[in-house]
């Protein structure tokens, strides 16, 4: 009898145990997941909302001791690994968002005077005065005659909708402001914020619609990333797309 009890205790000691994360750390992770869901909803970043929701589910699972008892150790370890991996990704998303928030640096009411990140920006404009082109290879400023200001504006906005469907851009923020440069020239600025599908990198896309004294319409474009130094030619492709 004693031998049987000792054998049972020895078997219990040799059985691998599963240790969950500390309670306070799980609560911290729960808060991080909720923050990412909030940002994802505001930015209309569907992928961010989904991954954060999955992360919150895993945190709640680890907080429930009774629920853990229904699974074997191998499954629990897999869920713990998923919790850590998804947690790292959610933290990365939050860091990207914090460094890409809409601020006065980006919410400007005039066409940018230059590219601040040469490898992450493409711009094409009429090189007069302050305007210098960047990475606008074999591109010319689009010009139109006999078209109204409103029609050109609708065409640009229609392209934005198509661009959103084709490239899965998840957020559009349009700011418009009419600026009368003189009695014969009128400019209208269209500012859009694009967000990438997976990592939520933000790009600013500016369109300046200009009507000169001959009623000729010009379109200037400026597309630049907010975070990082290189855009892997994403903004260059975007500008070429709208011109074509």
C-alpha cells in the first residue's frame, strides 16, 4: 500500500506542470489589447482589430483557471506561445500608431513645399518657385481644359475609392481648403491619409487642384510616408496610378 502511494506521488512529481503568466502581466496585456482595438476602430484598420481581439481572447483564457483545467499541457503551451506572439505584434502596432498619429506636423492646409524623406516620398508639380519634383520619373503634371473644377475634384475622389478597393487602403481622411492666391488663380487642397493593411503604416497623399488665369487646370501630387525612411516605392506607384 505504501509502495503504491509512493509510486503515485513519484508519478505526480514527474508530470510536467504548466505555469501561466503572472496575473498583473495578464491584466497589462488585456489593457494593451483594448487600446489596440480602440486604435483599430478609429483608423478603420480591420486587421488590427482582429489580431487584438484574438489577443484579448487568449488573455481572458489564461485568466480563467477553471477553463485551463479542461486542456492538456501541450495545448496550453501552444496557447501560451500564441499569446506571446500576438502580444508582441499588438505592441508593435501600437508603437507604429503612436509614431504616426495625426498631428499639426501632418495636418497642414497647404501643399507641402518639399519631400522631407527623399526615399519615402514622390511628388510631381510645376517646378516654379518653391516646387521641386522628387522620384517623378517620366511623369508630367496633368493638365485639363474645358473641364470644371468640380468635375476634376470628383474624378480624383473617385480614384481614391478605387485605390482603396484595389490596395486595401483602410482609412480616408479628406481635408479641403480653398486658397485664393490672386484674383485669377484658385487652388484647392485634398489631403488623404492612407493606412497599410498589415502593419498600419500611414502615408500622406496631397492633391493640389489649380485653376490658372487661362482656366487651365493643373494637378499636383505629393505622397509621403510618416514613419521610416523608405517606402519600397509604394508612394511612387500611387502617384503613377492616379496620373494614369
